[in-house]
């Protein structure tokens, strides 16, 4: 094999390697968007808030019903007292009637006083829980808004990156087609094993894909290799492009 052919082989292999590395970088960018990390954290916070809200609601609802009942009861008594007051004030009432009405008014007033105490107590119980619910909903509102905008941004970014990946994959197939078949088959098989690329360069005595330092023996062996006798990285199995 002449020198030019070997150089071309190396160039095509390096072009394929670089194409795969570029695709990996863009895929990693798409799969690790800072916005996606923020969204996960945000969703976690919102889930916690939703749980807290459920717990608060479980406390608030019976307390609110108790307050409504106490108010309804006090309202009924207030209406009865007012009606009685009207009758008491009526000029037609005789003394006997007035005594009966007065006794009833006293009794009603006692009942109303008790009912109003219960109403206040129920209000005091429900108010702080209601305030907590309002506060929690208010603090969740901007987070919900941020979640929507993050989802939209992520969708747009991923769409753009997916288009870029698609274009890079097409260029990658063109680069792969330029690699001699036997070399390509070996590259693809190593790529399958590693899950990303099928070759690597040796930089400062290390495989620049898995970062494993070659032993002195492997390093000497690699230095002596050519495109025809390429060795594999002992750690990740990628072909080590000769120097
Ligand atoms: Zn390696």
C-alpha cells in the first residue's frame, strides 16, 4: 500500500471519528440541557407543594365546614332574636305576653352567645389553615408559570438539536462511506462495543476516549503500529489511530 493511500485511510477514519464525536457532543447537549435539570428540580418542588396542599386541604375542609355550620346556627339564632325583638317592641303586646317573650329572649340570647362563641372558635381554627393554603398557592403560581416556559424552551431547543443531529448523521454516513470497507467494519464493531465511537487517538500516553493511560509496553506497541497493524485500546477496545 502506498503512503498516500495510508494517509487517506487515516484521514477518512479520523473524519468518521470526528463526525461520531460531534454527534455524541450534540446528543449530550440535547440530553443534558440545563433547562431540563431546572425543570426536574422545579417539578420536584411542585410535587412537594402539591403534597403539602393536599395535607392542608384535608385539615382545612372539615374546619371550614365546622365554621359554616357554626355560622348557620348563629345566623338562625340571630334571625330568631331579631324577630323576637320586633315582637317585644310591638305596642300591642300585653304584660303576660311580654313576660313570655322576655323569657324567650333571655333563653335565645344565651343560646346565641354560645353559638357565637363556637363561631369565633371555628373561625380561629380555620383562618390560619386558609392563610397557609393561600400562601402556598401564591408561592406555587410563579413556579407553575416557570414550568410552562421551561417546557416550551426545552421543546424548542430539543427540536433544533434533533434537526442538527439528523444533519450530522447524514454527513457521518457520507464520511463512513469514504472509509475503506475492512477498516469501517472494524470501526463499527468497536463502536458497537463502546456505544459511541470506534476509534481513538493517543494523547500524552492516554487513550483520548476512555482516558486510560497505556502501559509502557502498550505505548511502545502503539508507536510501532501502522494503519495496517492498528492496535486496540486495552481498556475500551477502540482502535488506536497510529501516530
Ligand atoms: Zn480507550
